[in-house]
C-alpha cells in the first residue's frame, strides 16, 4: 500500500470515522461485480463491512449513514441481523469466512497489517427475500458472491 493511499485513509478515518474503498465492476475481469468495503471500523467495532454488487457511491452513502447511526444509538450490526435503514431495501449482515473474503478486503488487511474480520452486507432479491426463505429468487445469487458460508 502506498504512503499516499495510507494518508488518504488516515484522513478519512480522522475526519469521518471510517474510510470506504470502492472498486467498480469489470476493472480486472469484465464479469466481476462492483464492491465496497470499509477501513477504520475494526478498532471500534471489531470488524469491517463489505457489500458486493452495489455501486460504490450507494455503498459509501449507506456505510456512512450506518456509522453515524451507530455512533448515535450505540447499536452495531450483528451476524444474521436484518436492517431496513441503509439502502431502501432490506439487507442482512453475515459474518464472512476469512478464506472467501480475502480478495475483496486486501486493502484493509494491508492497512492493518493483519487479516480483518468482515461482515458481508447481503442484499435481498427483488421481492425482499433472502436465501433460504420461501420464494427466494436464486438467480439473484449470481450478482453477489456468498462469502459467509
């Protein structure tokens, strides 16, 4: 990680409490989805957040809102918890498996010089259902990898 990039992250964390790293779809592979993860939450919350298949602009907006809300009310996301406040549709937080999430959060790992724990923000299907619920549209899984199982 370059010193310049580290300074940008440090500045973001000092001014906003967290930094968001967004990667646009198809930069390395045309079939890769966009994804965004946080840096700066681990020391406070014990984990970083990651969302896949959502435009980085919307992800960053949601993560910033979540941080402000959690700072105000003290309620942190938990594995298996549903949230209806962030992206105008239901999401669920799922603890990501370290072996599956590494390629998505390398910048956070480099920043901390260790592997970080990650909660994946899982998006619902078009009808607001999640995997395992009756009527869930399994085609939706092709848009976001399942990093939690």
